[in-house]
């Protein structure tokens, strides 16, 4: 099943995101990511993350999110995980 992680950064956290980005990307390479990337604000600056995974159970997505270096560094102000029934797209 597909799960979506939608995370919004804390205000003024651009430096923290930059400092932990490589560790975050290395960590995410261990999972079955359908697609993902940074969310951008109106000025084009990174302000959050959107990640879609293909996992059997929501608990797997929750564990992935909890261990994310971004989350461990306290980057996110808000994180939402929801299931997704893919109807459109590849």
C-alpha cells in the first residue's frame, strides 16, 4: 500500500535542513520510495518534505519517519502520514 508523509519545517530552519540533508538522503535510500522531495514555499525555498512509499503496514512508515535524520534533528513543525489509494499516474 502507498503511504504519504507530508512534513512542514519549523520556521527559519533552512540551515538545519542543509546540515542534515546528506544524512537524510542516505537514510531514505534504505526504503521503497515511490517518489519524494522537498516542498517549496512561494519564494522557491525548501519548507518541508513529501514522500510516498510502498509499504505493507502504516507502522513501517511511522518507523521510517521517526528514524529520519530530519525528524531526529527537530526539523519538522508538523508531520502527517496518510494512506493513499493510487488511481492516477504510473
